[in-house]
C-alpha cells in the first residue's frame, strides 16, 4: 500500500525555500516551538506538497475529479499534524481526534493527467478547540487552480465533545498560523 507523498525535497518540515511560501517570524519563536528538530528559519511556515495525478483520479470530462481535492486536503492536514509533532495515531492515544465541520472549495482552472500539482497549506485562524485551514493548489506553471478552506475541530474520543488544545499544543501550531494579508501577498507572489 502506498503511503502519503513525502514532503518536497526542498522543504524542511514543510518549509520550502521559495519566497511564495514564506512570511517573517522570529527565530526565537521557531526554535522554542521546534527545539527537537533545530528549526532556524525566520519565517512562518506552510506545508507545501508536490502531488501526483493518477488515471483513476480523472473524471468523465477528462480533468481531475473534484473529490480528489478533498483527498489531497486530507493528506495536507495529516502532514501538518506530523510537522507539529502531533500525528493522528499519537493524539488518538491521548484521547482526542480532529474532525471536519466545514469544507469550501473554489475551482479556478482544471488539472489534467500529466500536470504537476503543488499544495500549500497553512492555518488562517487557531482557536481553543478549532482551526481554519487554508489551501492553495497550483499547477506546474505556478497558476492557481483551486483554493479551499476547511474548519476543523478537536474532539474528545469518548464524549465526542469539543476538546480545547492545551497551551503547549497550541504553541506547536503557531508557526503555521498565517494572517490573511500575508496569505494574499504570498498568493500573488506565487503567480509571478
């Protein structure tokens, strides 16, 4: 069985060197949050993945089926949890899990078999028990092909009620929280 696609080779914990995926943040903050991996980057982080298109993902119109984007977002969310040190299996053992409560996708251009796909993911909002995740999909020409937003919620596995993140858990996510202003300026840079 094939696993999730790896982070791009030019990414360090989901941080690519291209300016399209960077926003400034203090080195001290990044090092305090990620001491075990020695992050020394001065910027906010995004998860950036290169994804492949397979024949079974093509619909009757000849382009990537809309449901595939949701599968790619699942891969991105899983990679985000891994990047912050909270993989699904580990948090499930601690008694809580993430669920989705809302998904919105705007398709701008089709993707076809043979196209290259890049997914950028960050958090635009982090609350006590929920988060807003923003996704941007680009083709090989760096053209924006889709943008999406999901609202996720952490719940207790037993009670199925919202579960607030502890302070140290919230801090793990903080490098991936990018303001809308920054996200828009990055998106514009990515189109160049």
